């Protein structure tokens, strides 16, 4: 039979009190506290029995709690250990895909500008089935070398639609001689209607004038359009 060793009750009580178990699980704390209290009583009774014996081992039914490899090991397993160290930081994830914004640059001829109300000028070709072109920013530069008597404005539209994609029309000032006239507008005024009214999928973006400039054939103008845009795929 294993040697009987006294249990260090004070160590058990100290460990329980400082473990913080009472705040995390009070019910479990009370059970362990009661076990320690009973062991303390058994320990005192066992020591008294050993002192009264004449060299014989204690063999009472309660002496089983005094065996170190059983009682102590089982009791220790109920006491929470210290929290482990934080694990190493994981590897950095893969870099995301590059941005999908594109830039279209189109030169405008005098013939195109003089017919742009009836024959809109294509800036970006139709993107394909299920895809929608969304303008982000447009920069227009006009070179007027001989003035017109009229001064139409221009707008950007989907295909043959007449609704402007931008929040405002761009003035051209074709009645003023200049080669530095510029207009840049952020495309913040986009408004899509129900598909039953107009379906913007697979539509080109065109430049359309409010009217064709007039001036008895004396006008002369060219231009450049730069438009940044993204393509949304709804397939």
C-alpha cells in the first residue's frame, strides 16, 4: 500500500483564493472550497490516527483520501492553470487586385462638333452584354480658332438616350476665340432609371451637343475629351 502523506491544505486554499475562479464560476469555486474543507477535517483525523497507532498503517475507509498520487493529483486538476502565451501573428494575406478604373481619350474634329446634336460622338464603346459603363471624371478641352454665332452646350449620354450622365451640362463658349477653354466635372449626378424605362447595360457613352453650332461656315473648332470610368459586370 502507498505511503500516506499529509495534504498541504493551506497551499490548496491559497491557490483557490488567488485563482480568480470565484469571479468566473462561483458554483465551481464553492464545490472546491467544500472539498478542501472536508479534506482538512480528514487530514486532522488521519494525523491523529497515525499518532495513536503503534507503527501500523492507517487502514480506515477515509484513509484513501490521504494517498498523494490519488487525492492530490485529482484535486489539482480542478484548479485552473495560468493563461497561455499569445500565438504568433499569421502570415500577411495576398495583395488584392489592382484598381479597374480606365481612361478614354478622344480627339474631336470640326466636322464632328458641327454635327454632334444629330450624330453623337462615341467616347467609350459599348462594353458587352450585362456590363455598364460608369463615368468617374471628365476633362474637356476645346480649341476655337474662329468663333460661331451660336454657343450650344454638350452632355454625355448612354447610346441614343437623351439623359445626361453628369450633374450639369458643360458649356463650350464656341462664340469666344480661345485655345484653352476647359471644363472638368466630377460625375456625381448619375441617376439610373428602371430598366423598363431605359436599360444602361451594354451601352456606349457618347458626347452630344444641345444643338449644332452655327455661324455661316466661318467657325473652326477642335477638341479633346478625357474620361475616367469603371465597368460594372452584372453577368
